[in-house]
C-alpha cells in the first residue's frame, strides 16, 4: 500500500510536468536592446552619421510628431462613441427609404468620427440593431474619411491648399454614398457572417461604460500607433531610397501615378488621421495622385480587408473590397479633375 507514495516521493508522476522552462518576455528583450544601445552608442552614432540616414530620421520624426496629436484625439473620440453613444439614436433619426438614409449616414460620419479600424465594429453594431446594411456600409466608409479630425489633419499637412481638404471631403463622401446605394441595390444579408448579425449586450452601468471607453481608446491607440510608425518609416524610406527621377516620372505620367498611389494606399494601410502627413512628404508628386491615395486609403486597405473579413464575414469582404477600390479611385479622379489644378 505504501509503494505509490514512495514512487511519488522519488520522482515526478505522469501528471506532474516537472519544472517549467522560463520564457524570455518582450520586456526583457527590450531591456537587453537598451543595454546594448547604451554600450555601443558611440559605434551606432558613427554608423548613422550618413546624410541619407539623417534625412530619413528627420522625415520620420516630423511625420510622427505632426500626426500624433490627431491620432490621440481620434482614439479618445472613438472610445467615447463605443461607450456612450447608442446606435439606437442613429437608427431613430434615419429615413426609412434607403435612397435618403444613405446620404444621411454619410453626413453622420462627420458628426461621429471614427478611425477606419473603429468604424468596423460600429458598423457591425448598427447591423445588429436592425439598421439597414446599406446605411452601415455608408457610415463605415464615411466616418474615417470625412470627420473633422481627419480634415483638420489634412489642412495642417497641406498648408495653403484648402482645395485639397475640400477635394478629400467630397471624394470620400462620394465613395461612401455610391457604395451605400450600390449595396442597397445589390447587397445580400447572407453575405454577412452569423457573428456579425448576433446582437451584442449594451454596457451595463456607468462604470462599465468607462471601462469600455478606456479599453477601446487603448486598443485603438496601440493599433493605430503601430500603423503610424510604419507609415513614418515608409515616408522616410521613400524620401531617401526612391530616386527623385522616379517621382518626377510618376508626376509626368498622371495615369501611372494614380494607379501606383492607389495600390500604395492599399498596401501601406495607414491610419486616416496620419496618412495626410505621409503623402504630403511627396512634395514633387501632383495633387491628383495624392488625392487618390487619401481617398482610397480610409476606404480599403490590407488591414481593413482583414478586419472586415474577421468582423463582418469573408463573403462580404471579398465582394466589398474590389468594388470599393474601384469606386474610390473613380470618385477621387472626378473630384480632383474639377477642383485641383
């Protein structure tokens, strides 16, 4: 009867995994890198004493410093909307006819600003509260692109070019409204995933709402801040690595410039509060291709496609993304031809 106890005392049983191996965390890696940077700071300074790298660093810091205040304000407003603004309010003020409700939803994007990442769960919430999908799609496209924060950021990034701000507003609004009407005519609810149609519980109580506010703002800041850093690095690389003659060639061939900037907007996946500062650094590029970048980016990019597929459903995303890409380019070109030189 005592043998099992003796065996357990001698060594670990089959259920006991034994001592766990300690894992290195990201904090320890960061501390190690900081120590290496301090030890080798003179060598690093000597290696970075290159005009091209200094120019790139200047561009990177300028883009991030200019865009960060707008990004912070944007995520705070996004958190407040998620916590304190009920989608029922928007549903009650919308006209019953989709042809009229879609433009109203576009205008609501001005009053209820969101970054493009935060607009996707808001659109899902609208659908879950029986708001027409065409209205939710319009809001999804309008809120990140026509809200005051983005427009002010665009005005700061393009000083002395008020037409650029107006052109971005009109191009993005046209994209949102046209896509809303297209969805009202051809969209199908079965394209949405089941999870996108399941109702979510409202925050219960004042304390829960503040918890939702802080958590949403924190998550949006972490996500958008990472994209801002990537965008700043991209702007720095483009200004240093890409020969100026290439940019001049894109400027001379307008059609090629428009297509390249549209594809870049999809691939770079910048935050709408920061993209104007990145594209403004390409000062030799004509305004029309840069407008295409600003209209396409908040409408559809790689990260938005992934978020739409995960939140609203893959069948929705594979139909919505290509059509949005084409409508955004066309809207930007039409508006740019009219307003920009």
